[in-house]
C-alpha cells in the first residue's frame, strides 16, 4: 500500500493485516516509532473525529503534525491551485492526510505528490479510514467479520462512510439491508460492485421488520450540508430515529454503530444500552489510524 484512497484499492489480506496491526498497537504488543516524521492534516471540510484521531494517532506514534482547518489562513485564498498547495506541502512532510469537499480530490492528491496520501473523506465518495475503523469495531464486537447481517440506515446516497463500508464488508459474505428514503438510496456503482460479488442486499424504507435479524445496525446522519435545496432536506430529516424501544428483541450480539456526528437519528436513551457502540467505535479510530500510518510509512515495529 502506497496510499489509502478508496476501499476498492485494498485487498482482503490488507484489511486483515491492518486489523491485526491495530489490535497489536491497542494491546501494546507492538510499539511503533514515528519520531522525526511529520504528517500534514489538510482539512478543507469540517471534522472532529477524523481530524483529532489522526492527530492523536500521529502523536501517540511519536511523530508530529501540522494542521489546516479550512483555507482562510492559507494562500488558497490568493488563488493558489490545489496542485500547487499539495506539491508545496509535500516538500515539508512525510505523509498527507486530506479531507476535501470534492469527490476525487484525494486521488488527485495521490497522483500529484510523491509521498503517501490518506483520504480522510472526499465529498460524497469515500471515507476508507472510517471503513477500516468500522471493520475493526465489528471484529471486536462480533469476534469475526464473516457472514454477518448488517443494516445500513439513513442517508446512503450522500453519506460516504456507508459506501466504503459496504465495499469493505463485501469480502466477508455479508447480508445487507439498506434502509433509506427513496431519494437517498445506495448509489448504483456500489450496488453493481455487490452484485458482481454475489452479495445479498435488500433495499427497504423501514428497518423495523428486520431488526431481529441484524448483527450490526450502522446508522448515518442525513447529510444536510450536501442538499442543494433545504426543503428537500426538511422532508427527510426525521426519516429514521432509533430509540431504545426499537431495540427490544434484537440479537444478544447486536450493536449500533454510527460514524458520528449524530443529529437526532439515535436518541440519548440508546447510549446507556449494551447495544450502543458508537463512542468506542470513535476510540477504535485512533488504533486503526496508527496502523494505517505505520503501514504506509513502513515504520519500524518493535
Ligand atoms: N466520522 C467522521 O468522519 O466524523 P468527523 O466528520 O467528525 O471527522
């Protein structure tokens, strides 16, 4: 692996290796030394978890970071191109972690610079490090990634995390239920990938009827900022509200995951149940991102 841009670029073996590495880092079985190395965190779009967990990951490995949140204090404001900005920054650092509003921006970055690039989310397209931490969370809670029944709920069209996760899980024979408003269904290219691999999936509007079959329910926010017309958002914003009551009768191993941030799609009373796993999921992001950086920079492990 030279870059991590899309889950399409990474093999089942890579996935299993990264999960194993994240586990060894979390449990202290391996120590990694990133001292003397610098990561640029270029966030052209807002972030809490991805930005700060990458920052935590680099610092825990002994490396250092510099960060950009928005372009207001950079020469982008003077009209500098993305290519020139990236080339310049690549002269200073060992790895670039980029989040951008435009689909394909991370791929463009990886084709522009000569150092590793990690996609921290590109528009509505992909969020591969989120998918990797999701897989790590699923492995930890279910003991396996194989043969699971997974419900994905919410904005499956504009929410990039579900695109990456559906592709990531497709190597492990899942059964998917995709619950979304009709206009926010999983994109055709993801469904085509799943069909090509003979993965079973069903599209529905209501998740209630299949709750008792699920191992994982992956809830997502309706992506308000990506709607061109606010009225269209208003029509669908409350389509799914997961409550404690809805979880009655679920399987013992069942867990609720959410990439976060949430707005109102999971009520607070779910947080105190044994099924809520979304904050631990965010914590798992630090170990997985440590593992990804270790792999891409070929850092020494002890
Ligand atoms: N899950 C996720 O990408 O969260 P942030 O937007 O806060 O980084």
